[in-house]
C-alpha cells in the first residue's frame, strides 16, 4: 500500500498539521457514499466502515482544536463500532513515523512519550472516560512498571477504540476541568458537556496548560459530547 493511502489509528493528537489534514482528506474520500471510495478501502478496513467514520470524526475534532478549517463530522451509526484488529501499518511503525517527523521539525500537538509514565499521562483521561476501574488498575500497574512500554501503547490504542458512556465522559471532563477552573467562571455542573470541554480546550491553549495540551482526551472526547 502506498503511503498516500495509509490509514493510521494512532490518536490524531500525535500527528503534525500536514499529516492530520492529509489523513482527513483521505478518509473523506474513502467514506464517501458516491464514486469508488468504498471499493478503494484497504482490505483490513472492509467491513469496518463505521470505525472509519469514527476515525474521520476524531481527525476533524483534532483539526478544530488546532483552529483548522474542517468539513462537518459524519453521522455515526447507533450500533457498536467494531475496529479492525490491526491496520495495514503496525502500531510500532506508526509511532516510529511520528517520531521521525517530530525530529524533522514536524511535531504533533502531543509530544511523543519517552517512557511509560509519559504515555500514561497522555492517555489517562481517555481511559477514565471508558472505565474507572481500568483507569485505577492501569495506574497501579504503570507505577509498578508491570507493563512493557510497547504493550502499553497497544493497550492505550485499544482502550481509545471503546465507545465511552456519557457519565464516564462527564467524570473525565470534570477531572480535566480541575487544571483550568481557576481561569474561568463557568459552572461545570450547569453548562453543557460540549461547552465545558470547549472551555477546557480554550483555556488550556490560552494558559499553556501542558498536561492538558499533551492529553489525547482534549481532542478525542469532543466526538462523544
């Protein structure tokens, strides 16, 4: 497969602006109901068109977070989204490619983690938005260095493929709110979750809140609110 038609499932926050835009254009073409977009789907994604739409919407939300112009997100199915077990490009290669581009002056929003603790810091609120008990267990295992770094990458990506519940998303967003609450008069109990997450995004950028700016949840949770 040519690099122009590769579909990555690493969180869009790790991609640089050019790569992010290229992925969005690719997926818009592949998700089109007209033309031959469906026929051009890589074999590993055939039968997983709903996951492709979700991936596209994640890219769109990350682009909006960075202030880039985007099309409107596509409607998601009400059914459970089933992801391919593995894309055409292995995860370790995706991570290596991101690292190479960052070293060449094209970093993403999220700096590439150097160790398991930085990786966990990037994904922890994405995990919390899916399963509180898993969040606690991962934290304990990482503190004990009980998960190899490469395996932790795959675990985090797998978790991010799970659709969160509204209550769990609210819990994660309110945890994130704690990093910026001193800068805002918004009431997190009253305002809508989308408005609250938008305020978190705005304040994280305005006040350079590094912990949130390096969080996958800052972008990807907008798909779910």
